[in-house]
C-alpha cells in the first residue's frame, strides 16, 4: 500500500512596498526572505513601479513573486489591481504594508478581501512635509483606517512607531544577517578598495551609505566635509548609493573644488568592503526610522557619528556610536570629525557576534515575524514600547 506524504501549502504573505531597490526597508526584507523558512512562508511583493528594481531577480530566484499595483495616486486603479492580485495569487494569510500613511488604504482593501492578518509597519519618523488642509485630511483618514483595519501595528523603532500610530504598537527590530562581516581579511579588503578608487593609502576616509534623497542630508554632509578639508585634514569622502539628488550633489562637490577628494561608488550589493575602507561613517540624517547603515557600521567595527535624528535604538555598541545635533552646523561637525579621527580605535573583532546576539540578530527577528504571520491580533501582545521592548521616493512617502 502506498502512502502519500501530506503537502502543506506555505502561508502566502503579500508585502506592499514602493519598489524593491536597495534601501533600508528593502534590505531588511531581503535579509528576511533569504533566511525565513520558505517551506512555511511564500513572499509576494506588490510594488508601485513597472521598472525592474535591484532585488527583483534575487526575489524570483528565492521563490518570491513580484506584482505591479501601479501609481497609488490613482486609488481606483490601485484598488482594482490589488484585488486582482489577491484573487489570482491568493489566498493570502497576511498583508504586510510598508508604505506609511497609505497603509491605511491598503489594509482597508485587505479587510474587504477577507485577509485575516493585516500589518501596518512604520519604518520612518518622517516629519510632516505640508500643512495643507488636503494633506491633514488625508493623514486623519489614513490614521482612522489604520486603527480600524490593522490587526498589527509595528514600529521599526520607538520614533517610527509613535510617528505613525501614537500608542500602542509593537516594537519589532530589524533582523540582519551579520555573518558576512566575519571575514578575517579586514585590512586587505579596505586597502584593495582604496586602490580601486585611487584613494591615497594614508588618507582618512569619511564615508556615507544611503540614497540621495532629502532626508539623508547630503548637502549638509558635503559642506561639513568642505569645512574639514579647509582645516588641513587629509581626508577623502566616499559616497555609496544612488537616488534623485545625486546629480545635484555631484555638482556641489565640483563647485567646492572637492572633485579630487570625493568619489561616488553608486548602489552596491555588498557594502562590507566599503565599510572596511572607511575610518568614520557619517549619518547626518534629518530623520530616520532606524538606520540600518548604523548597524552595519557597528558590525564592521567602524566609528559612527550620527545626528540626533537617528534613533538610538540601534546603538548596540555604544563606544562606536555618537549622536550630535544638526543645529551645531558644519563647522561644529567638522570639529567633531577631527576629534573622532584622532581617537584610538576601539575595534575588538567580535562586533559581528555582538550584533548577532542583540535584538537585531536575524533569528530573533524571524521568530517574531513568524508569530505575527501566524497569529491574529488577539493572540499578540500589543503593548506600549515603554512597557515591553520587543520605507523611497514618492511610492513610500504617501
């Protein structure tokens, strides 16, 4: 007699994002997709672009699916496409929305389609960009729908959760795979990258990794670097990333006569070699939801000088991280950079292991997400983060 092994279909999870290019939210989602049990969970991504994005090919190779929802500024068209994806590719166990205020509309649609788990995830502490009455009405409506239709409200940090939801919400930290930081050839990696970009071996490298968008504050960063160079500091600025403001920043660099002291590395699939070439990472963001770059800098053992707009939630190795206010100005920041460059290195070599043991370790994050994806809200403790510590472009800012 033949016995057939029971085959259980995986839980389908629909992630709603702007596009799967390299950014903080998207990078975290890819860490999750690579490590989650894909026999239990099948990830689908509903994006708001028809253009191919950086992670699309890898998503397909890992068994994920990409669907296009079109421009969210056309809510009727978006709703029709959303409903079509749900009908054709469901049933979905959960919709996990990463599009800030617009998640209210997304989860309303998910509720109407009978999807049992509806997650709104706030990744940014974005400041209000407009006081126009239409924007205020929009935000009020979206908050109402979030309260009504979200079964789970998740913040990537306290600031991010409070910015979108107020209280209560569940704080779930990003999970990152830090294994790639464990290689022993740290010095040779950094030296090789300096040679590739023709950076003098003795020159100190000031680095930044991030999209060229307003909140990353590249203009302030460049003016700060200019002040640093004016003091006679032999330094080089290494900028990793792409984005709409890249041409503007390239022009600013040229106008300040810094072309021979700056290089643009573009978007990179692996930032580890770049971090190993850096003596100091700057993160002068106007705001951040968390700041994955800060976690990566710590894993690489590189000191980080960040603005007070970057949450301290990600300060796993305090001796490597310092926060200072932006209102100190470029000269103040340049002075702090000089001080940091003169300090003795505190790298111990066990930084990746320390990050992995923290709340940002990939395994803890996978366990938290698996619980969210398989439990209704009644079974999940939604608490204030004070009581229980537990996304770019127009697409992600609606």
